[in-house]
C-alpha cells in the first residue's frame, strides 16, 4: 500500500519540478528582453560610471553631461599645466561653465524673441 503512495508523491514532485523549470525559463527570457530594452533606451556610457568619475575627479555627484565636462577639464589642465585639479577647483570650473552656458542660452533666446517680435511687427505694419 505504501508503494503506490510513493509513486503518487514522485509524480507530483516531478510535475512541480517541470513547472518550476518552465517558470525559470520564462524568467530568463523576460530578463533577457528587459536587458535588451534597457541597453537600447538607456545605455550605460562607460565614461560616466560614477565610481570611475569619482576616482578621477574626486567629485561623485555628476550627471553624464557634467562628468564629460569635468573629465575634459581635468585632462586639459593636466596636459597644459601638469597640475592635477582637485575637487574645489573642479566644482568652480563646472559652476563657471554652467553660468556661461546659461548666459549663452539666455542671449540666444532674447535674440530669438526680438527677431520674432520684429517679424510680427513687419507683418502687422500696414502696407503703403
């Protein structure tokens, strides 16, 4: 009487293992697809690896654009002066670059607005 019962347990265990194997296969496929999507829509730029940037610059809270600016500044300074810039010097340079970039964008926007207003005034001016 025990033998048929053991066979029943064996079949149930075999079925559970088969089901879990299917779940594992589906999870692997899903993870592969998610990884492909992540690589396509949000690729990891090796130059902006936070640990690498922190090791090179001493600054560890930069976004990708800032990291590129900082790494370029560090390399240029090292090449031109032989001096290795440090954290405070890097942050000062980055703040200056952001200020210059903001001023440039504001001037371009002001010029665009003035051009738009001049074009509009020319269209509204009565024909003579």
